[in-house]
């Protein structure tokens, strides 16, 4: 066949197959080698006297529909390719049939229209003067063939009659009816109802879409019962004049646009037929396409009628709300002076401690010459597994209290006490007269300690962190009964970055974890609250800050989870960890809350010294951090429990942790400028009130 065509000098050959193949090879993810190796195909169009080279069927479909993803996923596209759709009436139906083919919403089309293209059709049918006199169904089929030569399209050029309706409907999954005849509308619906085939209809006026789910409701009246009990036999015996009331009932004359209603008055006098505009037809095609997609994928779509009135929507146009400027502070810095008495400074220091999401999960009290920091369960979250993160925060607060007490000359012994369900843990600092110059020297550095989320630059050893500073960090952790793992080897840091990035992805894709994470962020203009994370402290570029409006949406995350996608959700964490090139992990022997509290004290000691050495410090909490077993991981994120277990094992293997060794926190070190804003705290109770 191809040789015969090449032998004809009047046939033009167009070959851009190499460019198509390059597109195929560049797809993400890469296509299977069998798809790439499909040979060149040729499509011959006799009405154009031309042959065009194209990819093989799988490669052609993959490239042509690639830009649909993930508005329509590859799996959904494959499911839709099994759909067989019939379109009746190819004036308005031309745009519908073409959009169904273009979007890949079906695997077979059947078209019928008895009419030929006329010059007056060119205000709405996408054709040219070269097509005048051509059957409308044939015209649409040709245009679709030039779009996708692999899509089967059947053409019936005699329209729908009592003799042809059964054959047309045979094997169809959906019928789109957009013909002019009221008789045919009823005939088609009666026949489709008998076969339990859903029928869709779009009308140009006010963006009206009709849906009749005869597949789900095989006994529902045709056209929603708007015509009463009349059937095709009765309707076909009426004169044109007698059909007018039925047509008006079907169109719901009270809901017609003013111009359309007024135009109908003129039909037969100053107008030969009702008017139609191509934008309205295009809108109707879009509505039908969405309905076909929903039916084809089994999504919710009930019978009924809607109006998507563009003109009405434009009448209600409004200015979009101004975006929150990134430079605006969510909370101003406090200006009131700190407490003047030593006990007050101890309490203030305690509440300056870091905590997950800055939730400050403690209650501070003073009695019997002791400051008590009690774990407050009401501030817990899902990632605070069995209050272990809260225990770390209580331990950090206790360390701060000891530093302030040492600086004020009122230091006494500290003990961590396991409690009950109401108060699972207490840190009790007795006030005394113990001298600890080393702790006292940390007072100013402790008050200056902050979370610095600037991306920063790589920590260079020993330039940015000399050997003696490294030794001091290890010693600080050991003094609190903990162990410091300092990771600086580039390949190890890269592995850690990938683990933390994947953990962040899971946190985004798990609905309750995502909701809790977003609830921690404080935006400018929101009620003044003294907890949570000021959005400006995230140190994001303006472009990345804008992305938060998308990332904070649960519906977006639900789609990414359904697609098993969202790799980019962990990119920011991966890049930050790799940029700093230095990760500190504080661990402690034991799994009780008191052990985690000791770990929290070590975290704060290491953090203060690292910042004092000139480093920027950012805590990172992987989802699995406080999980002890599979049950904990299931509670954190049941869909990703296995993935979290694997990540946890990889992380612990990198650290070479021993059995019974618990992780208190992960810290990222970097060389970076000062923070843009410090985290706020709830007001500290005064020592006078506590006394």
C-alpha cells in the first residue's frame, strides 16, 4: 500500500517522525523500551492527498496525551480508553466529539447526522469553505482522524430514525444527544433507557447541561419528566405548532437568558431559527467532557440539569484578595522588660525552650522552693507519640531553668519524675545555692538560642567547627546522660537528607499529619497567638512562600497521595540538609519519658553551644522519630507504616544505634545569617503569682 502511494506524484508525504520519537524518549517517567522501539507508522488521508508519519499506537498515545497528566492520570486514561460514546447531531456535537477525542476520554466514537455543512453553520462549526456540502458527521470524523488516526470513529450519515436508533445505540456506554428534533430527542431517550445507557445533552444558552443516568435509574422519565407523559409516538403525530409548548417546557423558558428568550419570539419573523454562539458551544462541550469523564471513571454524577452561566459569573466579578506580603510579621517582638528577680528569670528561661511546632507542652509552677515543669497532654499531636516529643521539650525547658538558676545563684538538684495520665512527666528543680560556673556562663547564649531555618552554606570542618568545639558538643551531651552522633561525611549526609525528605513527603501525604503541620504555621493578620511557627521564620524565598498556598491544601495532598506522587514535597528538606552538610542526632539509652527528658536536656545543651560557636541550628523531626514499634508507625500513618519502618531502619543503621537507644532529636547545622524572626512564647507566669 505504501509503495503504491509513494508512486503517486500527487500524494504528499510529511515525515516528522524523528521529532516525535525524541518527544517520546524525553517523557517522564521514561517509556518502556518496547514502546520506544515501535516502528514508524504512516497515516494516509485521501481527502488531503497526503500521508503523515506517526509513532506506533502506544507511543503516539503516550506523547499525545502526556500533557493531560495528572489532571487525568495514566491509569484513568487507560480506563477511559475502553469507553464507547455516541454523538447525535454534529453541529453542536462537532465540538463535543472533537474534545472527547482530543482529551482521550473514549476509545471509540460513533457519530450520526443527516445534514450537510452550510455557510450559515460556519459561525459555530470549526470548518472552512472547503468543507461546504460535506456531511457533518463525516466532517467531524475527518477532523478527529487528523487529530488521532488510531481512534476508531464510525459514521452514520442518515441521522436517527425508528429504523436506525437500535443499531446506533448497540454497544455504546454513553450517548450525547444534541440534535434539533424534539421527536428524535424523545426517541433516543426511550431507546437508551431500555438499554440502560446514560444520555447527556448540552444547550448553548446559559451553559446548560442535562444528565439522565438511565444506567442507574432505568425507570426515570425522559427529559426529567418535563414533557409529562408524552412519548415518541404521540409527539411525532403533532404539528410543529403543537410541539412548541413541549419544546418550551423542555427548555424551561423561565430560565432562558433574556436575549435567547427574546430571540425565540422573533423566530419565524425576523429570524429563521434560534441563534447559537461558538463560545457557548465550546462551554457546552467542556461540560459534556467532564460528565463523560466522571461517568467513565465511576465518579459521582447524578441525574439533573445545571447551568454554568458565564455571563452571570462575569456580572459578579471581584478583585482577588491581596496576598499576604512575606515581609509582614505574624507577631511583633515583645518589648516588655524581662523579670528582675532570680526566680522569675528561671521561669522565663524554662518557657524559652524549644518544642515541636512551638506548642510549648508544659505547665510551670513554683512551690516549696522548687520550680516544677509538668508535661501538659493537651498540647500533644500525632507525631508526639506517647508524649515522647513533649518529654524532650520538658527536658530542654529543665536545662534552661538550670542555666538561669546557676546564673542567679539559686541552683539546686533536678530530677525527672514519671507521673500519671493527667501529668505523665515532671521536671522538678529544687532552688538552692549550688555553684556551677560552666552552666552560668551559658545564660546569655541560652536566651539567644533560636531556630534558624536559613538554608545557609556547608559547615566546613575544622574552619567553622574546630575540633575543640566538636569535643565540647560531645561532652555537653554526655553530661546530660546522652550521646551525640555528628554526621559530616557527604555520602552519609546525602543518605540522611533522602531519608528525611521521604519522611516529609509522607507527612504531607498523611491527612492528619498534614493538617497538624499546617495548623502550626502562623500567618500575618491571623489572631495574635504566642505559639506555633511564624511563617516568616521559615526563611522561604518569595516564590516558595507563594507555594505554601498550594501545599497547605488537603485536597491537593489527597490527589498526590492517590497518585503515589509528591516526591517534590521533600525537596526543600533534602536541599537544606545537603546545603549545611552537617547533621547532629542526640540519642539516649532507655525508652521511658524520663529518658527522653534527659535527651531533651542534651539537645538544648548541644544547640546552645553550637549556636554559640557560630552555627545556625534547625531541628528536624522525621515522622518515625518517636515510634518504638509497628503499632506506633500504624498510628502515625497506616498507609505508609511499612515505608516509615524502612526509613527508620535505614536511619538507625546510619547512626549504628544500639538496642534500647532512643532518638531525642535531629539537628541540622549550617553557616547562615541571623534569623528574620524569633519564635514567640506564651507569657511566662510571674514568680509572684506562682508564689
